[in-house]
C-alpha cells in the first residue's frame, strides 16, 4: 500500500525544466531510495513533495489526500517531514532545543506529555544526543549533527520521513552509523524516502529504488533488481564492463 | 551647579533617551532577524505611542490605562501594517520590502499629522514633576521611569528568546529560515510576532519618554534613523548590542547638547557612530557564528 504517490510531476528550477514527468510511489513501512547523479533532480523532487518548490503540473498524493503545493509547515502537521541536505541544524541553539523545535507544531497545539515521551525515545535511539543535550548544536561532529537532524525531524512524529543526502560530508564510519539508524527507523515503522548519491550504500538498506537521470526516471525496481542491473552497476557502482 | 552635577544630569538624560533609541534598535533587530528586512517605520511606532497616549489622557482616561491602551493600539497598527504592506510582498526580495516600510512610515506620519496637527504635545509625568535631589542638581523622576521600564522590557525580551518555545522558534528562523520552515515553524506567524513585539517596545518607549521629551508627528523619522544606527552599532543581529548602541548614541547626543550646542548634537552623535563603525565595522557586540 503506497503512502506517497507522485504522478507526472513537472517542475522548473532556476529557469530550467528540472523534472519532466516524474511518477513514483513509496510503500508504507519501506525504505524507497531515489538515486542519481548530482543535478539529476533528486532534491527538486523532495522540495516539490515538501511544498518548497511548486510543481508546474502533476500531483502529490499523501495518504490518499492531494497535498500538492501545501506549505511545509502544513505538511509537517500531516506527518511528512524532511531532513534537509547538509543537516541544517540550528547551530547556536542547544541540542535539546533543536529537538524540541522539531516538535514545534505539536507543542504549539499543546501536545506536551506525548512530545516529552518521544524525546525520551529519540534519545534512546540516538544516545549521543542525550549526552550532548545541553551543548550547542554547532559544536557537534558531522555525524552527530546528522543524528540530530534526523532526531529533530522525528520529533514531529512523521509517518513519512524524507532524507536528503544523509551521507554527504560524512566520514565512512559516521556514514555507516547513520545508515544503521535509518534501518532501525524502518523497524520502528517509519516510512522513508531516501535521496542518495551513494548508490551502493542506499541500495544495501532500501527495499525499492528509482534511478533518476536529468529530470527523468530511467529505472525502477526492487533493490535486488537494481543491484544486478548492468547500467546501474556500470554507471553508479563503478564496475567495469568485464565485471558486469 | 557644579560641573560634576551637570555631568550627572546630562548622563541621566542621555541614558534615558538612549534606552528608548535602544528599544527602537532592539525592535529593528527583532524584525531583521525574523525577516531580513529593515523596518523603516519603526520610529513611527514611537511617535504613535506618544501621540495616542496623549489623546487618550486628553479624553480623560486615567494615565495607566492610557499607557497600556496606547501600547496595545500601536501593536495593532503594526499587525495591520504587516498584513497590508509586508505579507502581500511575500517572496519579493528585500529591497521592495524595505521600500514598503518607508511607504508605511510616510503614511503613518501623514495620517498622524491629519489627526493631531503638527504641534508638539506633552503627557503628564507618571509620578509628579518634583525633581529628586542628588548633590547640587535634581533628577526628573520620569527619567527613572524611562530607564526602569526600558530595562524591564529588554530583560523580558531576553527571557522570551531564551526560555519560550516561540522565542526559540524565532531564533531558529534567524539562524536558518529554510530549515525552520522544514521543521514546521510557520514563518508567517514568526513575522507577525516580530512586528507585534517590536511595535510594543517602540510604543512603550514613546509613551514613557513623552512627558520629558515631548512628542510631535514628525519625530518618528529621528527615532527610526537613530534606532537603525543603534542596531548597526550593535552589530545588526544582536538585541543587546542594539540597546548598548542606543545608550551610547543617547549619551553622546546629550553631552554634546549640554557642552557644545544642541544644534549640533545629532550630527555629533552620527559622527561618533561613524568613528565607532570605522574602528569596529562588525559592531560593538560580535555575533556568534552558527
């Protein structure tokens, strides 16, 4: 059953047509990977879903509801939250305040006790955030900041989490740790749409994947299918013709 | 009166006027942090605060009620301003927005002149006119009201930003507006809140200063420019820096009016501000990097 469905999305970015008729879906409880090179349009897709970039045509359906063009803060309330590329934590605020701001709309509605329970749970999932609770977020390492960015998004209690390049700028150890956490989130029942340049790492944890090239979907399938696809192996996994 | 007594007088005058400049600068900083624009109508909120309080006392309202109602009314004016002049330009770049605030300031100034005329008006002092004697001179008790209420407001604003969810959300907006949107913070609400807060601060400054400094419809511009200068001196982004900048400008203005000439006091304050910025282009308070 698909929680998110995009049909025939076209969108412009910086005067260019960045997306040409994109259709995709993300199944409930799965990790769906959106793969492709830099500039293929992956982030633009996320920004269309999140209401940051209005599409020129097409529809975004979330949980059987048309959410095309809704503002980001409305989408967060509906259970759709993005972890932006480059982490974008609030560096001058404490780790704890960053997490609480993730629950801004829930706290605004007066959901206090549930939010504090979730804070506990997220600190269990990311123990490093509990230890650093009162530190300024800007003083964390890159990997810790990525955990914080994910934790902050989880504080909105999302049903669908959009992850934009969670591995970017991270050392291999930190990256492996982040990907383990993403898998753990799926076990907890969160549906995930994962945008990644690191194709092999993404395909190792994802259930299904899409490959995007210059604004168009060129491939779609289960991760096993994609991993064994000749073009994917050659273009994204660095295999030679002989190995393929 | 000895020189020391005179100096004390000028300092108290300077600090009290300077704290009102500081309140204006703090308001300009709050709006700048939330929206990235400089609100050039900020000084008109000072003027409106004073004029409305005078009109309300003239209508025989008790002074305390007039003060509170004047601040509330100016806050409403700011919210209407935001709705009619700022929100329709959402998505526009910073320059059209700044020009819109200049338009708002002209409208408010012109409107005030139509209603109240160009003359200077005065509000009764909050607790009598009898000066408090210190040494050979005396302090107007209203000056203590100005300093006390301004200091309280600044402290309240600091606590708001440090401890409340809305305050933290506004700081998050200032640090990274795109990320703040993505976590679900409504930027529109933050912008409204910033206008309401900064208008209330400016109006309070205007109301409390009117018994000692008089008020007239054309004075808003002076408060805007001096408040803007105070915000820039403070490093444009630091609220406490803006308050310090305002106090510095008030002291320079008062000392030069007392010892040199009142005709040159504003020019001298401007010159000192330029020298300070030449010496520290980043302002008096260094902003912490994100």
